[in-house]
């Protein structure tokens, strides 16, 4: 085995060990656990619903051609003041 082949093998073993240690470290840390507070979950669901409503309004503004022109005129008139 040449020197460079040995170096590649050593680096591969170290990388494999590092990946293995990281997996083991995160396995018991509670990551990806679905044990949430029901009140917090309900709060997040309400927030998502509100955000969806806002997104619908923004999509409507962006897609309605006449409304977009009116909005542009209003913005320009505010800039002039």
C-alpha cells in the first residue's frame, strides 16, 4: 500500500467515525420528537391559517390586472407627496 492510499484510508475511517458519533449524539437528544404542547400546536395552527389568508390576499393583488394598476397609481401618488 502506498503512502497516499494509506492517507485516503485513514481520512475515510476518521470521516466515518465522525459521522457515526454525530448520529449517535443526536439520536437521544429529542430531535424529531413529536411530543408537543397541545396549546402550542393550536397556536401554531391558528398562525398558519392567518398566514394563508394573508397569502391569498397577496396573490389576489398580484394577479388582478386592474387592481395592480390601481395599486401602482396609489403608490406613485404617495411618492409624489
